[in-house]
C-alpha cells in the first residue's frame, strides 16, 4: 500500500485569541493540515516555531513585538519554515519589510477560509501567494524605492538642477541661478529624467519633494 502523505504542520501567530481560534477551528476540518502551536506575540511565535519547526507559520504583521521581527528570527532559527503573512493592514512599508525579512505569502484577513488553506498548501511547497490589493502595494513600494535609489546616482550638479525643478523654475531661471547656459541646463534635465527612469519634470519634482531633497539642496545651491 502507498504511504500516506505527511500532514502540513502549521503555527498560528496572532495577538487576537478569537482570530487564532477561528483559524485553528477551520484548519482542523482539513485532513492534511495540522496546527502544532499558537502564539500571541512575536516572542511566542519565535519560541514555538523554533521548538516545532512547522512547515508554515501564519503570522500577523501587527502584534506585540512586531510580526516583521518574528519573521526574520523564525527564518533564522527554523529556515525550512515558510512564512505566510495574514494581516488587516495594507501598509506598504510593513509589507515590503516583511517580504525582505523572508515572508513568502501576504494575504488579507478578509480572504475565504478555503483560500487560506490553499495558500498554506502552496506555501508548504515553496509557492508564493499574494492578495491582489497587497500585490499592488508591494509593486508600487518597490518601484518607489527603486526611484529613490536612483536619486543617489545623480551628480552634484544634477541634484542642484532637480532641486530647482522641484521649485518650479524654468530652464532659463535654473541657468541664471547656477550660472550656466540654458543648453547645459537642458542636458542636465535630460540626464536627470533618464537616470530616474521618468518622463517629465512634474514626476521629478514630486519625487524630489518626497525624498526631502529640496530643502537640503537649497542650502547648497
């Protein structure tokens, strides 16, 4: 006779007891899923995952000790455990921190129970599942971070030009302020847009303000 498939071992980490009990109650109806531990905070999550080495840990991002810290430490202590983030908060910063810490899946708590079960099974196989709304947040956050990184590639003069663009100055005004020709300004503007991977001055201005470069550069120009 063929051997039976080993059940997928799961840990549930959430600071709300009702949530933990609800997830456990449903998972216990699935023959191939078994809950081997629960945790109400990051320290408990780390401890139970270290002891039990589950296949999948379902972790809330916002709980005492922070879910992101738990993700990082669980992966360090139990590297074979896959992390499935289950959250109510669509915070791009928290999501990207969790993914960078090693989380494989990101889902919202409004998903259907059967969807959660499918995601757990996929996670146990090393396959990622991301809620569509969270995917949009993650993509936007990564793109934004990439653009911020590109700012660091600008030359000192290009940074000056970008700061003045953000102040709404024309090429002629920028040239007068910096003591360079308008043609040279146009070249700098083209280089700035190319390095940032954007199409127009407005996008460049918005990025400069978000980065907080405008005030900092004003003192240097």
